[in-house]
């Protein structure tokens, strides 16, 4: 996404910035789905004219493309920063799980809404596939650092990631306290790592390569 565009001041006859429109579109997508995301409806909800929309976007498709980029930025960049950041693999995996539990840097409802959108849009599906591959590769690299073989690192990365996507898709809606209570148990089951160790635990039946 073009940062200059997001930083633009409001234009003639428009009280909303580009980011304001994207934020409103994001809320509507989460609440009502992409089929409801129409220019007229969005303008009415924002209490501005259609002209204000077209001051910021070439078309509805332009807005949708920017919304997908917003999803990529908001829900992927913080995750990659944690996975590729400092600390042992075990620490970074715990930090990634904590990011999911906090639901501050990562918005699960946005993620679920975009995946529902991808079920009806080839363009959205292509972006989701690309982002999923990037996320899984990051986890695979992390498991590789932890001592797993390339194949097992891939499988564990997929299991961990698919588990988390499925958790949100099923809408379990557990409290933060309950998720923290189960955190350590999920961590051992999904990663095969001891809570305070870098390498695969003895219980996983493997040792570091």
C-alpha cells in the first residue's frame, strides 16, 4: 500500500482520509461480508457523499485491493516481526502464540472475514494463498532453527498454522484467561518443544539434527 496515499489530507468536499474509508470498509466486511460492501452503502454509513469516495478511490475494486493490502499489513507484518525477531525458536513461538491470544496486533475477525471473501473471489483467494504461504514458511524456518528436519519442520508449521486458522473459523470464543490456561499444553502438543528449551523435547521422539 502506498504510505503517501494513506497520509493524504482530506480533499475538497470530503471529510474522510483514505485510511478512514479503509477502516470503515474493514468494519463493514467483518460485520456484513464483502457482498454488502457497496460504495453507496459505505458512503451512507460514513455520512458523506459518493463524490468523497471517488476522491480517494478509482472504483470499488480499487478499495477492495487496498483492503486486502490492509489485511496483509495488519495481520501479517506483526506476526513476521515476532517469528523472525530475537530470541530462541522456543521463545519466538511462544511470542507468536501470545500475539494470537492478545488479539491486538492480530485481528482474528478480519482474518476470518477475508477468508470468507476468498471463497467467492479468485483475486482475494490468490492473496490469501500468498499470505498463508509466507506465514507457513516463516514457521517452517523457525522449526528448522529449533532442530527439526526440513520435512518435519514443514509439517509442524502447517499443523500449528492450520490449528490456529481452524480455531478462529470454528468461532470457539474462549476467554483470554481460558486460552492462557491451555497455552502451555497446546504449545507442547503443537511444537514438540519443551516449554523452556530450544530443541525438540525427548517426548517428541526426536532429537536436534
